[in-house]
C-alpha cells in the first residue's frame, strides 16, 4: 500500500492558497491542509501522515487522526524533518513511501538511496486539488528524483555553499 509522508509546514509555506490562510491563523492552515489531504485519500488504498513541527497547544493529542489522515507533531526538541526521516527509515517497504517535501538538505539527501520516492509540495497539491482523481492509485505516477539529478543538485548546492 502506498504511503505518503507529508512535510506539513513545508507544504503550507509553498502553496499560496494555504499560505494566505496561514497569514491569518496557523491552526486554520493546518486544518485546511488536513481536510484537503483527507478528501484526496478517502476511498483510496493508501496511508497518509502529515508531520508538523511540535505544537505548543497541549490540547492536541499526539498523534491524532483527522478523517483517516494521521496528523503527527514532532516531540519537544525534535524537528518534523527528523520525524519524517525516522518514519521513512523504519518503513518495511521503503519503495512504497512517497515523501512530500522541498527540503533537500534536511530530508531528501538523508533518505537518498533507500528507494523512497519524493514529490514536491506543488506536485502533491496539484494531485489532491484535481476535481477528478483516479480511484486506483496504481495509475498515479509520483515524481522521483533520479541519481543523476540528485548529483546535479548536490553540485549546485555545494557550489553555493562554497561562495
């Protein structure tokens, strides 16, 4: 069964529609994201976890489900990125994991070579916002980063960091 692990705040900050909500209220932005993801995942044979950096709100039970989508908050002292990496590394079938993030250095590079697939926040957003989506996930093709592309990005980022 395919499993999405979504970098929640990364997606909220990258998607203008969610960013507008965030500018007004953080909780509403999180809930909007969870509602959209839940609407997409219903009726599909897939698992979705949306991971956020820890919340100061003590009323939130960790983790909790919102209409079938697991909302996970990182524990004190840990970042969501570390939770995402840990979840992917513990997966029994890493080839079925799709991590939704734009965090190259903190997530993608740490999971390289494990068979985990990656999808950009924009690509994932287009997928969940489609008016008509296939009820059979096997027809969907997640975006993957090939080794040659990974090497190119590593070179680009290495050059930027050396300046």
